[in-house]
């Protein structure tokens, strides 16, 4: 069974060291977001996404999601699940890394091979995180992963023409309308929460923040959900460079403190900048 990844979709690993943007002399990096920020891990990045996130940057130009090669321009790199497991074992055992983060794109678009991968990682004793936009639900994901990291997309992420200015991506009205229609699925989010509760797994609701309006939108989303506590909610500034993150950190952190939510500073951007394999 094959899983479609981006090129170099298992990272950082020894094979990539000459091109490894972390500067580390070994496999592995850190989780940069959410409850496990700073935890040593290995990433697996799937390719393809059902959404097309883009924001308006501080300079007025479009600011694409930080992995456009898995969404706006998805790469194709099909790898057997058993080969992924072999690579993971070779690159985690020597470093004593036990956390695997499966991100995208949108991993849940490939449910069957994803579940196969999760089961095999679980059998090997790994802690797994699934990073998802929470628009597509499968109960097995809650059952076989340890942390479901949901990142519901707010209206500021819809790729309207202004959000794509000078981004290199051509505006497509059908994709903007599709994104706007599909970006929030309250039923799927609640099912993930309930599934995690049922199987004794953890979850987080992680929101990318660009404007004051985003806070009101988050409160509206949360008002429709149940069985979570404030510390399950994570606020993360939008931006792919340190200056942008710093410009938004103060007021976003303050909003988080006022509500008992978590603030996520995007550690990977702070440490490595906008480099691909981090």
C-alpha cells in the first residue's frame, strides 16, 4: 500500500543532510507548533489538500500556506508504507526519537494507507500526531493516533484574488469558492473530539491568526463545540518570517491569556526561517 508524499517527504533524515536546512548533523528536528512544541520528532509530509490557504501579508501581498508544494502545487511521490516504516526506524532509533508527526497537505485524504501507517507506527511504539484541517473525519484516525491536531481554517485564509497578489499562484474563482464552502466542518471537528475522548487520546484546536476579526470567528466556532477545555485551544500568528510573527505576537498572546488559551510562537520559523525541510 502506497502513501503519496511530497518529494523528500520523510524529514529531516540522514540521506538529506547535505541539503538539510536545520543545520543539524543528525536526523530529526522539533515540533514547532501546539501542545508538543519543542518535542524532538521526525516529520512525514503527505501531498495534496482539499483546501488552498492564502492570506494577505503585512506588505499587502499574498501569503500562501507554508507548504504550497503539498497544496497549491501538490507534488507526487508515492512510497510503500513498509518503506516509510523502514526509513523511520533507521532515522529515529539512533537519535532516540519516539515522536512522529504526519502533516500535509491534508493527510486524511488518503485514509486507507494513512491508517495502515498509523497502525504500524503504533506497533513499533511511536507517539504519532496527525495534523489536519478537520474537514474530513474517519474514526480510525482518533483510534490509532495519539494527538489529533486540528487546524480549522478561518475566513482570512480563503484564496480570494487579493490573498494571491504577487504570490505566483493564479487566482481561480472556483477554488476560492470551494475553500470558503469547505473550510469549516463543525460536525467533523466534534467527531474528532468525541473520538479522542472515547479512545483516551489527546487533541488540540490550532488556529492561524492574521486579524482581530479572526478572534471573533474562533469564538463563534468554539460556541458550537463541546467537550473541550480552554487549554485545548492554540493561537498561532500567521507568517513565514520572524518579523511578521513578531509583529503579531503581542496582541495575539494577550488574546490567548485573556481566554485561557495557549499561544504558539511557531518555533520552527523562529529557529530555521522559511526553509522547506523543517
